[in-house]
C-alpha cells in the first residue's frame, strides 16, 4: 500500500512541476505581446477615446469595432506615421468625417485658428453633405481666397494636381497652408458645375473675428456686428462691441453670421447668452440619449430689436446661435439656408502631440429641430446672387437688412416674417 501512495505523491509532484513550468513558459510567451511600443499605444489610446465617447455606439457592432483594433495592432506599427495610418484606417468604417485624427502640424494649425491667426489661402473646408467631396464652407474675410471670389459650396477637386478624393479633408487643408509668399494651384468646381484652375499666393491672414460699425439710416441709427468665427476671444470682443454700439445710441442691431463656419461651441453659447434672457439656447443629446438643455442667463448685453444675416457658410456653432435666435423669436433670420452641421466634437490631445476629434453629441434647436444635413431656413430669403463681400460696399443683403430693421422700428413692433 505504501509504495502506491508514494508513487501517487511523486506523480502529483511531477504534474505540479509541469504545470508550473507551463505557467512560467506561458507568461514568458505572453509578456512580449502585452508590451506595446509607443506607436501601438497611440492606436490603443485613440480606440479607447472613440469607444468611450462616440455619439453612436450602436454602430460599433455593424463595423466590428473591437476587431478593427485587433486588426490594426496585427500590422507593423513602429513609427508615428504608421500609427496615424492605422488610426485613420480604423476610423474610416464609422463613416463620420468629423471623427478624425489630426496630425501634430494640423492640430497646431487648428489651435492657432481658434486663437485668431492663420497662414494660407483662407478657405474653410468641410465634407459635402450630399457626396462627401471636399467643399468650401466659406472663405475667410480678407484672405486670398476671398479676394479671388471663391464662394460657399465650391468643390475643391485637386490641390497642385493631387486629387482631394485621395488626399482627404485634413490633408487637403494642410496642403493649402504654408509659408507666406508661396503659391498653390487649386482645381475648383463651382456650384453651377463650371470648373476652373486657380493659383493663389499664401499669406498670413488676420482673422479679426469680430467687426462692428454704426449705420446711419434716414432717421435711425443702427449697429452692425459681424462675427466670422467663434474663437477663444470672441465673447469678450462681442461684449466690448455691444458696449461701444450702445454708447452710440443704436436703436437696432444687424447681426451678420454669414460665412461663419463655427469654431468653439463654448464661444457660440457665450455669445447667445448676450442676446437671450433665461431662454433656451440649444439641447444636446449624447450617446445615451440623455438630453442636456442649455439656458441663457437672466441678464443680457443687448435686448433691443435685431435681425440676423445667414447663408450657406453659416455652420455649426453659428447655427446654434442662429437657431436659438429664430426659435425664441428674438430675431428674424435673413439670407439663404445655412450649411447644416448639427454635430458636436470634442478635441483631445494625444500623447505624441497629435489630436483626435470625436463626435460626442448632436444638437437640436430650442423647438426640437435637428439641422444635421438640412440647415436652417431663414424667415426671409434674400435675392440671389448672394453678395461676395459681406459687410463691404454695395452689400445688397446688408442694405435689405437695414430696410427691414428700419421698418421694424417705424412700426414699433416685430415685423411679420411673410
């Protein structure tokens, strides 16, 4: 009996040794697989950010989102450029042009533009709602593109002979920027279908996002306030502009949001707060369907009569402002239908100096309108063709806005939108 017990103990010790050996060997095999290099970590970091906050998580199952991460890491990723390529490949199946990687140079330029400076030709670009082509939202005022009269809705087909279909939105924008004094050749398709090749010289563009002046109209004094983008300093500049106009005794205000492609949503909300008193500004809805209504504070900077000019270059944060003014019956909208970007992105610094933009919410106007892909219809459509020099000499739409504002003042009541 005893020899049998001893043999069993010996067998158990051998089995235990084998299991320990396998565990140690297995650990030695698996450890290198778990040790990701910096480039691979960048891919995982990007995947996690999208996975945690993307507005439509129900789309993950359709595109096999977890498998996309695994497939990306199976490839050779030893440099930043290989990581960027893997991230872009991973994001493409989402079908969301606004959820995107920004390489360090592109990210730096975006931050510069949000601070009010830019060097390039001055085109604000986006994906077309209908066909996904790279299209012009608007030229920046005073830029080479504006002086060449490039208009909203123009498709950018190629840059220096390279197709924008292969370049993509961010690379196209990067190709347009560069050292002042250098030239770039654009192949454009106007909204009417005509094509042209245009050579522009890059230069430093002073964005000057807030411009204002007093308008004399018969017996009335009006204020003109133009906001071309919502960058960091805009709320303070608007506050100062309104104070200056109020000191000049204005009786009404023309707010001009034409060719304002958006910018910082926080800046747009702060400006809305200047015109609305305890009224709804916007409602955002996140991935869980949770609605977050945002109200204006009680005091306003300006509560007098006003009208607002919009066009196809009015997008994103400027559409939030315009939609609130229209729905709260604070201001008539005049001009043409707006661009139709009803999605909100967060912008996150990645570990190597690049950035990741992720669509985290959609927004609705106070009356519940979803403008994504549709835009806002103005209360009054103004005559085409649209003036190419907003706020400049002979701006017919501004003259129309002055007349409508004057009629409102003469009637001492809001003008009917018909």
